[in-house]
C-alpha cells in the first residue's frame, strides 16, 4: 500500500509542513509498524520495493528514507545508490536483520546516514529519525547562511518617534503573528526590507531563515533558477543541483524586492506557487511542497502597472492581502532627528540637536546616513551654526574642504 502525502488543509497556512518519511520494505506488517510509530509526527509514505520508491522520489519531496536491505528484484544497496543519484540531500537509514561490516562500509560510502537492526525498539527508531532529520535541516541552514554571508545590510533596525512610524510598528506587530502574504510599497530608500525583516523577527518563523532576493538585480536568464532552483544538467553550466530561494526559505520568510520587475511568465509561476504552495526546480517535473511566508515589495504603483498590462491583476490580489506603506522620502523630514545618533558616537552635534535637522532631509535615509557618517569622520569640532543642509562629498586631497550636513560653515582640513 502506498500512502499519499497529505496536503495542508485550508486555513493551515501557519502550520509548518511535517517532514516526509518514505518506508521501503516488502513486509506489510513491518511497514504498518513503522507507520504506527511515526505517523503522529511525520508524513509517512510506504512502498514494497525499490522501483516504487524511486517513483515516489521522482514525484514528491522526501526528507528521509527507511530502506530495507533485502528487497525483491533490486536490493537495498542498489536502491540507495539510485536514491542518491536522484537527490543526494535525502537522508537514508538502512534497515536490516543482519548487520555486516562489509554491507555497512558499502552503505556509508554511498551516503547512508546509519543502520537500524531488526528487531528494534521504538525509542531507538525515533531517536535515529530525529538525528537524521536534524542533519538534513542543518545542511539546509548551512547553504542559507553561506548565501547570507554575501549580503550587506544598510541598517540593523528601524528607528523613529513620529506617529506614522509608531503606527507602522503596531501594524508590523499585528501582521507578524499571522502567515499572511504582505505587500510593502514605498519609494526606494524608505526601508521596505527593514519592515520585512521586522515582520519576520516578530513572527513564529523567527528561528527559520529570512531569505531576500531582488529579481531586478539578477539576469533574466538566471532568475528562474535563483527562485526555484535547478537540477543537474538542466541547462548548460548546471553541473550540480542547486536549491532555489524558496527552498532555502523553507519554514521561514521569502522577501521578494522590486516585484514589479518580474517577467510575465515568472509572474504566472509565482501565482501558481502562491495558490498551490509548491514549486518545481528547473529541469524537473517533481513538485516540492513549500511552507514559506512571502513578503513582496515595490517602489511603483502596481494598480497602474495592472491597468497598463505590465502586471497580472490576479497576482496583485494574491500579494496584496495585507498592504503596508513605508511612506515617501518627502514625508520623512520630521523623522530624521532620531536617526542621527545611530550613525555613531562621533555624529555631529548639529545633526542631533538642531531644529533644521528635523525639516531638511527630504532625500532617502541612505543619503542622510552617508552624510552623517562622513561628518563624524571628517567633520570639525561641534561648534558651528545650523541653518540649512547642503549635500556633501568626502575630501579628495589634503587641501579639500568639508561642509557639514547641518551647517553653513566650511573649514580647510
């Protein structure tokens, strides 16, 4: 008997997908024993032979295989080798009545996680299964962390005392408790990714990955592979399997920045992901179930993009379940003052105290941050007037002159 993986019921979006365990054994009674022990915490699929097991692996996402050594036709070692050829990340525990050194060595060389000798205790099985799934989870986390090390963050927190900012904080706290899809809109430099990270940090998914991707920064020929991953040999240069951003974010949050730049065909695929909660790697026909919260962001008016045919209306409504606006840079003038102290202890006094600092910054916070940091590095003593802001540039030579962001004074370096 082969059991199908149970899909999530409507309304279960907040419940994480359970790991899928494939039991391969020709004895119906033993398969039923495995199911009774594991069914409370895992999705269990059982098949009687190797070919049936390979069919399941080609058509569904499997996290762990409990594989009997003695099978009719294709033995366990051969099935193990083929499993690793299909998906080397799947953990395999061999089950046997007689544990021999020769078989153990062969299995370990092929990538088996461990052995389970019949008869076995329930606690022994559960402990081995937990350890195998923990290793699989750690391997995914390593892949995610390696990709995250390449990122550089402009800010590490959101600051602000303006009533609109405080209102945004309250909305973020409320939305974070759900797994609802969120659309964040606002001009470039107004902190859309910071809002997305704040939602993730306050959500039940905080211990899982936060994966950010900007389709506009990725070549058109690579974006599908980046999002959904690809199989070995899927295209020229695909020398090994690669996990996409959706899989790296499993259990956590995926932040799609500049969503309006997606090509129409990728918009259709993203719509299917939102509807079915499953993806397919490039070069594979196998559906992979995902449990990912999606937060999208854009600096354009999507309603206008929909009206002129540049963005799918059905995808817009799928993304716009909860809408958060990060505001415009022009409306941030009164929000600048609390940001200045975060630039560093040597930030100029005028930036922290003058009334002009609260009204002069109509540009993006990145511009304000750069000027404030530069002033703290090359600025003069904090005894200067504060009348209006001017744009500044770092000095280019020993005779270069500086101009403070909040002062009309100018002094030779």
